[in-house]
C-alpha cells in the first residue's frame, strides 16, 4: 500500500469486483495515526487489496483539504471509489470492502452472529472514540479551558467498555471486524495513554498479544515511530 501526502498519484488499474460491483475502491483518506483509519488499513491488507487502494493523507483541521468535500463531516477514514463515490465511516468501509473483494470473512452473514459481532465492534469503537475526545481536549484547549468533568466522563466510558468487552472477547485467532476494532482501540490507548489500562486488564493484555501473534496486519499497520 502506498502513501502520498498531497494526493498527486496515479490510480491503480481498474478491475471489477464480485456481485456486479464494478466501481471499486481507489483511495483511502486517512492518516497513519487514526485508530479508525488503521481498522480500514488492516482490512485492506487482510482482503488482499494493498495494490488496489492508495492511502492519501488527510488533515481534518485544514479547511482547504478535499476531505471536507468528500465527507461533509470532515471526518476520516473516507474511501473514494472509481466513480468518485465516497464511502464512510470505518464500519461501512470495511463492510463494503469485505463484500466487494468477494472474501466476506470480516462480518458474519448469520443474523444473530452479525448482530453480536457488530455490537462488540461498536463497543470497541466507543473506546477509541472516547480516547480521541480525551486527547482532543488537551490538543484544542488551553490548560485553563480543559474540563476535568469532560475528561472524567470520557474516561468512564473507556473503563466501563473495557470491563464489558473482556467478558465477551472475540477469538484472537479469528480476524473479524470486532477483533480488528478492539485491537486498534487498545493500540491507540497504548500510544496516546489517555487511561492506564494494562495493569487493570491483564485479560485484555493477553488477548492483544495473542491477536498480534495471529494477525500480521496489526503489526504492519502500526504507525511509524517518527510519526507523532
């Protein structure tokens, strides 16, 4: 998978997906630090689409960034198809890629299993979302403006979700959307450290170690050390 900072790249050759889906994925707007972008980058590798999708950096704070045209919310990740259709958010993108690739391995087809896996994935995404809000509180506000009440509110979400999800963990040796979501959320907690989770949750530490040993895409999508 290649990366460009200004989008000045040539598109890969087009090819048709399965089920008559001829407009395939072309660009992924994201950064190498977004936990939600990492989810999609993992899916791209797992589904064998690295040579198909170019990752183009996005800056959510830049008013001139075309991300705000591609996704009016100005949020990433955002997937751009061959026909310029935009697909977002990370869960929708992963489901699209899973279907378009023909693999159909990341989200169960059975109704009950699908609901359970997607609910667990939503819980994991909530961990990452609350952690991001904690990071943003310090990034976008002066020290005098930082709200400890707000930080405690987000911290509570993370702590409750960690306790809940460790009672219903995905199989660390079976890569699906909830396992990807949880791994990326825990990876983000390890990097930004909005909460200390490892000492309080050894079960999750063990799960993450086993998932990383089983799924190479998790290590491959880790942010470069020079990226902060």
